[in-house]
């Protein structure tokens, strides 16, 4: 009987130790992610941070406040910490219906108050209380999983902060750069390689999806929409070994790609006609030459770089023009997982590279079957955003995070040049409506093997 008691005590001690290790790791990650958000906003003036350029975008100040609201709402409030200001629950809730009324999304740019200093004080208050909880080891397993979710949530908003400020600056006739001293253009590591090859996959029954949709002491995390892991059947297929480039897109334009309705889905043609699309977002033709606007300002179009800021409709039309198609998300994940995923991620062009733009593929990069599979641009797939078999959203308000958006959206894979590297994994499912172009979205071509 005594032996059983000793074993039970040892188990309790080891379980508590695992929780302490998880809390310590999450505490460090929490501190880093909060500091990264502040650093991303640092180049912006107070005026830059209050303006909303369109309903799909949000002001930088709102991102700073909303990510703080998330921590306060889902971690601090259940722990009994008093709200910094009760009205912020109305101002900075995004879409959580279960948590009550909120300020209308298209009017976030009207929130001149609280001012930027007030939002900074809000962040400092929440950060201080969060660090006390994390460092004190008083959070249980469920709360720690919410902390991991909150870190991933803030990383998503870091990316949105950059895409939203890019869209805002694009509306300004001055065409300002995101930073007054942008880093020098990243030099190629060798001659550009514009060739393209197709990598064959035999298909068959394969498994996709995350094996777990929670966090543990090793920092493993996946969103609920990435699971459950399940089997799918794939017909034999092939994928282009690199992303579609600006030069290839120019050929599409010059061949009348934006004026040939036979290439376009009906909804896509209607959207093109209504919005008068004739090139990717942020392209401008000046004095007979194409230029592109990015986070480093307006500059010459790099023909060898991956094309970016195209909608699903445009990506699909381009693929039809080439006599090919977009890959399904199942094909993409199977292909991406057939390699050393972490090595591919480590080599990818993510935010940490400092480029903040897609980079050309060079000859020295040609050591693998698939290139640019992680980083550079989010790759449109042919798959609608839908639940995997057996998917169940979490109970309560946090269950609204992903599941309720599983309609009228398309899946993207692979991350982009402004995605944090730690945010990426092969099972990650991004999703946007097919007409949206302000994200760093591009494409890779696919074909069926007959």
C-alpha cells in the first residue's frame, strides 16, 4: 500500500514538474511575442496607427489593443484579475459573439480614443499581470493551452499588422515605406534560376492533419482546424518545384489574361469586371515599365521574384491559362511532409530574414525537389476551407476562433515572407475569401498524372 502511495506522489510531482516546464517555456515565448508586436509597430507614427484603409483591414493601434484584450479576456479575467477598463471589452472584441456586443469592424478607424499612449498603458498592465501568472506557476493545463493559443493568435496579428499597414500606405500618394531606413535589398546567393520542373507523387492513401491540437511542454501547437489527423486518397499528381514568378505573370497579362472570360470562374470574372483588375494588387505601370509597391516602398518589379498579392480567382485563371491547375491542400501537405519539414522551414524566407518581400530562387537553392514550399508567399490551393472528419470546435467563446469561418473561403498553405518562422508547420491551414488580395498570396502549379 505504501508503494502505491509513493508512486502516486511521484506521478503528481512529475506532472507538476511538466506543468512548470510548460509554463516557463510559455512565459519566455509570451515575453518575446509581446515585444515583437511592439517592435513591428515602432516604425509607425501615431497617425499611421489610427487609420483604417478598408473594412477588411484594421488600424495598427487596434491590433495592439485587440491582442491585449485576448489575454485579458481569456486568461486574466478567469484568474480574477480586474479589467483595465471595462469598456475595452466592447471596443476591442473582434468577432466573439458569445462575449457580447462589440464596436463595428468597418468603424475601427474611428477609434481615436483611447489614444496610442492609452493603448500602451493597457498593454503594460496586461503584460505585467500575465507575467506574474506565468512566472508564478499558478495556471493549470487548460489555461496553459490557452496561453499557447494566445501566442499563435498574436503572431497572426503581427502578420495582419504588416499587411494592413501596407494597404494603408498604398493609398497614400506619397507611397511611403514602412520603415524610413528599410534594409538593403537582400542579395541573391547566386545566379537566378528561372527553370521549372515538376515533381511526381504516386498518391494513394496518405495521412494529413496535426496529430494533436494543443500545446505541451515542448512547445508543440496546432490550431483546432488542423485536426483530427485522418486518411485521404490522392490520385497521382505532380507539383511545380517552385512558385510562379512575376515574369510568368507578365506573360499572362500580355496574352490578355485579364480580358479572356474563358479562363475565369464566373464569380472571378464578375469580380474582375467590378474591380477592374488588370494586374496584381500594388502593381503600377509608369513610363512604360512595371513597378510594385511593398513594405520597402515603390520600386522596380523584380521579374524573378514570386508573384504576390493575387486573389484565388487570379491564381485559378493563371493555372487554366497554363493548362494546369492549383494543388489541393491535401496534395500540398502530403508533398510538403515528404521532406524534412523543419529543415525546409528553417531555410524558408520568413519575417526573420528581414527581406519582407518574396525572393527569387537562385541556382544555389536548387538542391531539393521542392523549393519555396515554406515562406515567400502563402500558396492558394483548390480546396475550400471545410472541417476535417471528426472536427469539433472547443466549447465556449474560444470555439469561435476557426470553426465558424468554414464557409465561402479557400485554403492557403506554406506561410509568407512576413510570417514568423515559429508560426509555421506543414499542417497549418490559412484561409481567406477568394477575392482577397491584400495578403502575401501567390501560387504553385499542379497537374494530374494520367
